[in-house]
């Protein structure tokens, strides 16, 4: 059974994620850069590309978790870990991607049921912003309904790849255990989610608050890569904390 931890562990996971990053920052940056490059390439393929990325993401994710375990045991975060998930029950990992993909398609269908998402022009005028706010108010119901589906979907798939790789679970038990773990530790995950959101927001503030500047764009991308690396490390830390520590361990 997943272990129950105190709320403050949500911040400890982030601190441990930062610790993983400090062990090999160059390795993390290279791996995140390759993952983002794969994402960009697949997104450039109409229709099929985004579907393929969602299906394969748990495989890449599992490989990064294997890299975290290697680092924890004194090894190095090698480039090949990004693809190591293809050797660790890839079919089950792709199945988790399929569950996530179907769920996300349902979320998108619900959110856009009242019409497409509104967009601002490149140089919005005050009336454009007012029109956008009005359209978003009309979509409040579908957006809330979509969030009501998105949250449990994330809870189901959050730990599933790690459970498949490290505990050799099949897909359905892994999804159930992931959901159970987050429900048992909801307070810690709420604090963790808020902290991650603030980190991501801080990383994107320079590009959001300035005119187009190549240097700021590069620095923002680097900051986002660092935050992304911390997130992956923190997910592994949370898995170890909840699934691998003894139930009576209070540290």
C-alpha cells in the first residue's frame, strides 16, 4: 500500500529534485534538450505527431526515472537513459500513454464543446482583450468540467510508469496504485503542485514581461529546462518516498 506522508514532503520532493539536477546539470540539460527536440519534431507532423508523442511520453519518462535510480545508486545520468524505457515493458508504458491520450482527447472535446478556444492577435488592442475575457467567461462551465476530468486523469497516470518499471506491475494495477497514492497524500501534492507552478511562473516571467529579445528567449528556455529537470527528479523522489520507504519511517 502507498505510504502516507505529511504535507511538508511536497517541498522535500522539490528539494530532492534539485539535488538530482546538481549531481549532473549538463547531463540533465542535454536530456531535456533532446526530449524537447523530439517534442518539437513530432508536433510538426500534422495530426499524427502529437498523438504519437503522447503515446511514447511514458516510455521516455520511465527512462528518465531509471536514470534517477542510477544516480541515486552512485551511477551517472547517461544520454541513453532517455530511451531506456523501450527496454522495460514498453508495451505497458505505451498503454499508459494511450489512457492519457484518450483522456486528454475527452478533456479537449469537453472544453471546446461550446466553440474553439479564443485567440488574441499578435498586437492585441483593449477591445480584443475585452472580447477574449467575454469568450472565456462563456466557456467557464466547459473549462471546469474539463478540469474535473483532467485532475483524476493526471492522478491515474502520475506514478504508473514508475510502478510498471520498478515494481513490474501491469497497467491497471499501476493506474489504481497511482490514484491511491495521490489520494492518500493529497495535501502534499497540493503543496507540491503550487510550488511547481510558482517555479514555472518564475522561469517564464522574463519572456512574458519584455519585448522580443533573443538573449532573454535563450535564458528563459534554459530556466525552463532546469525547472523541467527538477520536476522529473522530484517525481522520482516522491515515488521513493511513498512507495519504497517503510510505512513506519517518519523521516
